[in-house]
C-alpha cells in the first residue's frame, strides 16, 4: 500500500506548467496540419476569437490544432511542437499567439545576416538574438543557459557545437504578439486582429497591386540598385503591371518628407503588398533626411544645424557639459563662440524637433493610422523586434485596416541580402510563412498570421508538394521547367537540397549562363555558393558582368568571400570601369583587400601603364595609384595589420580583437598562419577558441575544404583543450 501511495505522489510532481497543456484536435481532416499555440490566459479571455481563427484556417485547407498552456519555458513549448510534428497529417506550420516565451539565441551569429556583437563584452540581452527558429527549426539543438532576471519571458540558449550549423526549418512560424506600448487592452486587440484575419480569408484577392519604397542611405543610395528591382518584380508579380497605380516604385528623393506620401500608400484599400527597403529601429522607420539645402544660405544653415545636433547628442550621452562640447567643436572647426548662441533657442529646438519627426515613421504615427497592405515587408534592422513592448511591425497588424501579416527582423540585417528571393511564390498562392521558411535567417520573423495567402486563378498542388514531396526529384525536375521564374527557383532549391553527391553544380552553372530570368540566375548563383568549387568561381566571374544589379552586387560580395586569385583581373576591371554602379563598387573595393595584395597590385599597375592622358583615363590612372597606396601602405591600409597573424606578445584583448576582425574579412591568403595559431599551445586558450570560430566564416572560401580537412586532422590527433575542441567541432560542421 505504501508503494502505491509513493507512486501516486511521484506522479503528481510535475515541472511547473507541464501538466496544464491542453491540445484540441483538428475538427477537419486535410493533407497537412497547422498548430495554434496560445498562452492559457489569452485563450481563457478570447476563446471565441481563437476558435474562429482555427475554423477559418481549416476552411482554408489545413487541419488546425489549438494548444494552450501556462507556458513556463521555450523548452515546454518546443516539446509540444515536436510531439505534434510526429503526428499525422504532417505538420507544416505554427503560430505563437499572446505571451509565448522568447528564446534568446547565442553562439549562432553565423545564422544571422549581419549581427556580430561580442557575446563576451556585451550584456546577454543585447548580444543574444530573439529568434523563433528555436520553435520551427527542430533539427537544431540547444543548451539552456538561464532565464533573464528582469524580463522573465526571455530565456537564453546556446546553439550546441555539435548541432547542425545551417538553418533548415521543417516548419514555418509566425508571432501574433500585441505591442503593449500601444496602450490598449491586449486581449481585445488580439481578438479584433483574429476576426480581421477571418474576414480576410473569406475574400478572393489575387496579388495584383504593390508598392516598393527605398529610403535614404540604403544600398549607398545607388539609383541602379533602386531601378533594377523592377527587373525582378516584373517576374515576381506578373499580374501587377496594369497601370501606374498597381506597380509603384518610390524613392526618398521624390519629396522633402516622403513619409506623408507613404501614409497615402499605406491607406490604399487595393494595395496587396508594401515593400520597405530602409534603415530602421524597433520603434522607427528611417525614411529620408529632409529637404536638400538650396543656395549658399541653405548650406550654411544645414551645416549649422548638423553641428548643433552633434553637440546636443554628445551632451545627452554625458560626454561633457554643453560648454565643454562647444569648446571642442570651436577648436576642431575654427568656429567663433557666438556660433552657438542659438544652440538651445526654444523656437529653433521646436523647428528641429518637427523636422526630425518628419524624416521617419514612428510608433506615434502608426498609432493614429489604419494600414491596408495585406502583407508588409520590412527590409530593415529591428522593425520586427517582437520581444519589445513597442515594435513597428506589430503596429501595422494591430489596427482597424486590412494588414494581416508582416515580415521583419529582430536584430540588424544585411543591406545586400536578397530580401525578395522567391517572393513571386506569393503570387502563386504560397502561404507567407512558407515563403519565409524558404529564406530563413535567425533574425527574420513573420508577425501575424503565417497561413495568409493570396488567391490564384488556376488551382495547383505546389503548396502541398512543398510539404508532402520535398524529396521527389522527378517532380522537382518537372517544376524546374515551369514558365514561372520563382517556381523554377524553388525547384532548383529543392533539387540542390537533395544533392548529397554534389553533382548538380554543372547544371546550375549552365542555368546561370542561359536563363533569361533575373531571379532564376540569382538563385543559381546563390545555390552554387554551397559548392565553393570551380563552377562557383566561374559563376562569380560571369556575375560581375550580369545585366541585373543585384547579381553583380552579390557576385562582388562572393568574390571577396571566395578569394580565388583567378578572379583578380575581373574584380579590378569591373571596379575600375563601372563607377556608376555605386553599391557594387563599394562591395568590390572591400573585396580587393581580401585578395592577394601582391597580385592585385600587379594587376592595377598593368592597367595603370595602359591608361592615356585623356581626361577620363587620367582620372582613372590617379584612381589606380590611390588604390595601390591603400593596399600596400600600412599607414593607409589598416587591414594589413589585421591580415597578419596576431603576435602572442600582444595583449589578450588585442589578439582577440584582431581575430574577430577576420569574421567579416576572410583573408584567404593567410589561412596557413591561422591554422598554425589554432594548433599552437603557446597561445591562450581563448585566442585559439576565437581563431577556430573565425575560420568558420570561410564557408565560401576556395580554401574551405583545406581548412575543414586540417581541423579534422587536429581532432583526430587529439590534445586540444576541451573548449577549443568544441569550437573546432562547430567550425567543421559550419564548413560542411
């Protein structure tokens, strides 16, 4: 009897919350399933809205679970998702509604596009990535670190070194999280949003109207980059080219304060998609700088305003008293003391405040506005920071307009990322969440209903085939011959995912050479980057001359990341001969530093000798001379120091700093020295760990296999400290 009592008592002891998870099975049977995960309080407050949302999803072709619980940790939520993923029908996606714990990911910056904050030097809350890849990429493995003491819904996890090191989400996901800084009843707001989704799912709406906007300082403000987006979007959104209002391309230059024109766009009922290419913050979209100066007085006022702003900013930062900061600027710019007489003049402060407010879209603007594009993409840093009480993307879906879903980033994001990759699948009725899964990054998230999709005139099985038949080579070979460019791109992606023998690269190179479709060629180039072989090198060379600016830009970036000396001649010539392509030129100039300096200099000198005295060529000759100086003179080229092996006699901080610099700048010609340092016991263990991690950023290098093989031999030999060994293991996995 005592044994039975003991067993009963043990059975009643559960981790907090684990016994309170409730799973409601789907009401309708479909080939694939979807899960709505909601916190217990939200479900108890608005059960009708949650269930109406479930019913609308089921009418739209997905069997839908409702999973509610008193969620105590991300692990608890993930456990339920894993369990559902093992059931039939196959689970294709999830949505996290209400207060679902936030996984803050560490040791995985290679899975972001740009985030490289020092995890040792900065606080956890700043140096971790809020990411729902914890919930949708179930093949990744993590170690729990701790819960945040101030923000109890933040949980810190480390990506394990022996985990897979590439993103391959099996599911798509979305977040429906009310931005509480908006100040309303969050449960009522979530309910109203869900009913809005239900109404929109009842509509027949093809994707035939979009607007794309590019803000200031984006992509070097290159007009070719802005203009060439049309080349791809003509392929992506074929139904939108009916008139001047259904396919719009806006630029910050088009008005002194473009935000007000954007407000007009955002309130157009017929607008299906809004694409924002801009810089951002969690609470702001940076749109423009304001009016350009006119005449001499205008420039004088502009300079004065700029200096005033800098002084006020330094004072706010606590860098000194107003008088001390003013004295610095007086000496630095040879100013008179009376120059600052109006620094804090009330009228001037008011005018500056109004002008600054008009340069961006802020939360207060959005709080007073209804937005109508059904889908909004934020190609910007931080606009999708769902973990914060106020975030831009949340304000777009929680209003009385018709915006259903947004894509945004929880951290900073690379400007040169191909953000519209396969976006044409939305025109084919693919769900927004599924599209985001195909282009996954650690920081990129769907805010709102991930099952949202546009209507199609002719039904097809593509959406189902993505989920049910991802490994059917014959099927995807058939899709690769589709007349629709992004369906072709998807097909080649699926074929590459199955290419375990690495046999596809010759066909991808042929595709890159011959396809008339800009988006297909770009996909071929991206897929070839997986192989880092001769076919990839040739695609880079050809890509530098491609008709599509984005391909040229990515080829330029790959040239530096690949580092193959065979590319030097083409890199130098394109850099020299296409100054009008500003962003490509910026990227190529960076690439020049990553190629062997002696060979680059030799190529430049050869071209310098061939230049004539005709004015354009004379300018070019001077340009070549300046670049040779930058490459070879240590006073001009700080990169030379960082290209060298850190000396063990330097301070530990300096050694680590030099190694961290390599993450963004893979000096391929110095690989032997880096490997030698890694194996050298004379160096501090922390230095060797950072060196092993830095070598993981050579994933596109023509020496990638050489690095991986050398590190595998180190593991076989043994003798590495355990922490160094773990990092070596992680880098090997990254370079596979």
